[in-house]
C-alpha cells in the first residue's frame, strides 16, 4: 500500500514539474520520490534559431536577455554556453517567441 501511494504521488509530482507548475517541495524531496527535473540545454544552433524566430539582431537579443553582445556571439559560435536565468529566458522564448514583444 505504501509503495502504491508513493508511486501515485511520484506520478502526480512528475506531471506537476513537467507542466512547469510551482511546488513547495525541495530538490531533495523530489529526488526521494524519483522526480526528474529536466535540464535546459541550448546549443549554438538552437540559440540562433530562438533569436531568428524572435526576429532580433544579436545586439537587441543581448539587451533583451540583459547580457553582452559578446556573450550572444560566443553562444552562437559554441565557445560559451548560457547559464542560470538566461537559460530559463531562452527556454521561454523558444516556446513562445512572441513573448519578446513584452520584454522590449
């Protein structure tokens, strides 16, 4: 019975995390239930695609993301990778390019 409850809770929590909904669980608690938090990774081609879909130059894209134009160039060349909140913004823009209108 206890294992079935844990499995059911695990399924609900995984669905919550996958849907991007907020939870009050810590990362440690989520791991305990076997919840996988997806890593956000952006390669050079994907970053360039996000920028092009938003119809922005590298300079404007850099301002929207609050980073240097040099960072955007290096990401698109593959010499550096975005980190932290920038990856989150890129992920959002990849799913909804029209969000950029609200950021400008």
